[in-house]
């Protein structure tokens, strides 16, 4: 089980890295005049705001969110498997 936990944790790391890459791509598609801080430091985080991001930026935002959530889920399952596995 610890091998499966390690594999899931590694997949989670790859997914989280991909989420960061997508988030950086998203920032390249801000609307003219919208700063990084204006788009990011908001209560809603700029989530699905067409007034802040162009359509391609919103696509990247969805990719980043999906990858981030899947990565977090992999980490949770890996932790459960690691805790549940008997000591060697």
C-alpha cells in the first residue's frame, strides 16, 4: 500500500505543478488594463470573470482549478492509504 500511496502523491505533485502552469497562462490573458493584483487579490479570486479575463484565460482558469482539485484529491487518498497501511 505504501507504493500506491507514493505513486498517488507523485501524481498529485504533477497535477499541482500543472495547475500552477495553467494559472500562469491564465494571467497572460487578462483584459487590457487589468493588473495581476486587481485580478487575483479579490474575494472571488477573479473566478469566471469575463470582465477580468479573455475567453482563453477563462479556459486556463478552469484547467487550473480542475488540476488543482484532482491533485489535492490524490494527496488525500495517498495520505489515507499511507496511514491505513500496516507498518513494515
